C-alpha cells in the first residue's frame, strides 16, 4: 500500500492509537470513521495565559480548556521570533529564522533581494499533505506561504490598527452610541490596544470568521476524505476592541506593574528604544486595566467560535478522529516592564499556547512541563499523520515526549529578532540581532551581533524570578552562567 492510501485508510491512525492505548481511554477503531483529520486553530498575538488552563483565574476560555483537558498541553512552548511573519515562517518551515534570513518585519530598504529570495524559497512543511492528496485549507489570516493553501478565505476587519471604523455606517453608529470604557491608544504609533464597542458578538470580525469556519468545516466533514483545516483568527491582534459582554473586568486581572527600581535595572535598548516603540509610558492605571480587559475578552470571543467548531465535529461524528491543535504565533506585553505589544523577549511575548487533542491518537489530560519550541509543532502533526519530516530541518516531532519515551527535550530554547531590519525607525538605531536563550532555570537576552559593540544583556533566574524583574547581567557571581549561555547560543548558531 502506498503512503497516500496508508493515510487515507486511517491505518496510520489506528497503529498510533494502539501504541498509546496503555496511556489513555481511546475510542475503538471499529467505532471511528477510519480517517485522520486536522483542525488547527491559531491566534495572532495570543500569549499562553490567554487560555484558562494556563492558570489565570480571570480568563474565560471553557471550550479551549476542555480541549486541553482531553489532550496534551505544553506548559512552555517557545516561539522562534517575537513578531508575526518570521514566527509563522519558522513554524511552518521547521527552521530557525536566521536560517532562511527572515528575522524581522522590515522596511524594503532594509531587506536586500537575497534576503527576500531565501525567505521565499524555504519549503513549507504543509506541502507534505499535498503529496498525499490533501490540500490544506485556510480560513482567516494567512501570513506566509499564501500560495500553498488549497483554499483560503478571510473576512475584512471592522477597524484598522488605529481603531478607526472602516465602514462609514459603523463609524456613525459608534459616535451615536458612545462607550462605557473609552478607547485606549498608544502614544508613539497610535495603536488601538483597548476599548469596548457597542456591537453584538455576532457582528464582530471574530464571529464572522467563525461563521466561515463552521461553514467550511461542515462541508469538509461531510466528505469521505481526510482534511487539514486551519482557522486563523486575527484576535487578539490590534485593533483591540471587544463587545461589552466579553470584556473582562479589570479589577479581576492580577498582573504586575513595574517598580522604578525594576525599570532602572533593564538593558539600555529596552529602557530607551523598546519603551519608545511600545508607546505605553503614559498610560494610566485605568487605561492599562481597560486594555487588559479588552485583550483577554477578545480571546474569550475566539473561544466561543472554538466551541462552535467542536460542536460541528460532534454533529458530523468525526470528533474522535480529528486532531485539534491550538497555538499562536507569539505573545504580547500588557504593561509588564512598562512595555506594550511585542518584539521583546520576555516569556509573556515568547511563550505561546500549545494544545493537541485527538482521542484515538493522544493521551488524555497530559501536561508537559519540559520546554519545547514551536518549530516542533508541524513535524508533530506530520508524525501523527504518518508523514516524514525532512532531516534538514531543526524542528522534530514531539511524539517521543508525549508518549513518555523521553523525559528531556532540548538543552535550551531560542528566539531571535534583528531590530536593525525593523519597520520602526526607533528600533533600527544602535541595534542589531538580539537573541534569547532559555533553559529551565536561566534566560539570557543579548546582542549577538558584531555590529553592536555593547552586548547590552539581560539575565534572569527563572526559578527564583519567573516574572523576569531582576536583571542579573553583569554581576560577577553569575559570570559563569552568562559564559555558558553565550556558548549555547554560538553552538546553536553554527549548527543551524
């Protein structure tokens, strides 16, 4: 039997299910439809703690939490770049960003033709499904490899990133209605980072995208062929706006605000350029609360759409044979360290949610504390579907970790961004390639770039200081730790 028939017959799923039988109560193969499908739900700029299963008591995501309870949740999944396009290219290619030359979202003048060509030519791992006759389908935001989807459809956003209504009727309606909570915008670039709008949930971009996704999933589910459907939500990316019923009360959100002592100990690049870029220096406590309540509320609205999709799988009888994957391209700062938005290397920005569930293939209720990288995500899906990931990539299947065949994964996780190629002028000056190396105990952030004389480092002990408040870089008693972490970075850079 050739590989295409192997996958389509579902034999690969049955074999994997038997291998996991001792770890989970699985549905007998005779009671399933004999096919393996993938429903990949991804968000834009959603940090890990936007899902309630990551421990925040104010978060309302019952549907995604239920999926995690029925499957596998990774406590620490690190993205390889803290901004959308490079992160998604890395995730879908299995390569670190510097390998294919896309380490920032930059201005054309900062991107030479060779840079563009390398990023354009790096293979998309999702093309492997095309080889077995399954054309990946995308509903929502595409971001990278747009040419490789068999079908794609999106809905226009109601507001631009500055929070301005795109439709004149909507603009007039908002002016007439007024809002309990005023809009919150950042100072430097005017991003709309918070605010309640008098819209019904069904009128939002998120819900309309859910409508499209349910329609497409229903169509795919009624066919006898396996499918790969990605539903890519715009939320909680700017513009951050949410209907009143989904706004989270800021009084319930217990996130820290930095002290002056903390801020004074941060690297020069963060104190000067990153804070100017983020534009959150002048936000009041009330504005910070509104922005935080909006951000988490937007994910709650996404969660409602996830519930609708799960209901569709149940109605069509293919839930047990469908791999449900949930993740994001990177996280987001919500005023911690007096920073907003992204392009920074704190865990709030580089830790994304990662959940996998499928009753016939994966264990139930498993939480993996071992840190992993998001380049491992697609190779894991490939493994679950009986496909071989290329040996040339850095990403690898997480199935040995999920099955318990190994207890340790990587010695360290890495993330990188070249600010000299940024689209924002304030980040391009006196900067270059900034690299993060993260072990279970330590994190180092530094300029690993010969163009920048000052390494301008930050060192955090994640066991004693999980909030990354006290910068230990430059202290003599930690010089050996810095040397060790820098050596890991250089080994990683040479190896990839």
